[in-house]
């Protein structure tokens, strides 16, 4: 195989997650998370892996490896930042009108979150992080 085989997984923990071949829990259990915070007035998303405690050590290592090998933290953070600009502008406008932050989150973020069926999508993690954050700058 020459150089093509040099990147092949040497053990189970080194295998990436495959949507058609892997166990359903990789796609039904939530393991992708994000934190949102303001830094110097700019919204920042920090993505990380947190597999369920009841998973095997091998499966935990696999999602961590998958996340790292594809450099998903940076990719997802950029996508989330681009997408969140609109959401945060809407949130800010509604808060300026005096609407309660809890209601704003439910209407804007909660409704968007319920539209997703994929639990480990970058936007799902982004929306959850916005629900958990203080969105007033």
C-alpha cells in the first residue's frame, strides 16, 4: 500500500467514526459539546468531546481521536461563530426591547434546537452552549 497505509489505524481507538458501519450509540448519544463566552466583547465557541460515562474506554477514545484527527474544534468554532452572529444580533435586539432573556432563548434558540434530529451536529452543540450562557454583553 505504500504511503496510503501509513495513516491506517493500528488499534480500535485509532479508528474514525463511520456513519454506516459503527454502533448506533455514536449517533444517538450526545458526545459533542461547546462552551460559549465573551472575550473582549467577541463571542467565542470552544468545542470539546465529552462521551457518556457508560461508554467503554475504547469508544471514548475513538470519539476523541475522531474529533482531533479532523481538527473539529477549530472547524466547528469558526462555523459557529459565523452562524451565531445573526442569532446574537436577534437576541440583543429582543433584550433591548425588554423581553426576558429566558423567553428570548426559548423562542430563538430552543425552537432552532428542536428542528435538529442529529445530536452531535456542530450547530446543536452551539445552540446548547447559547442556552447555557449569559447572552448579555
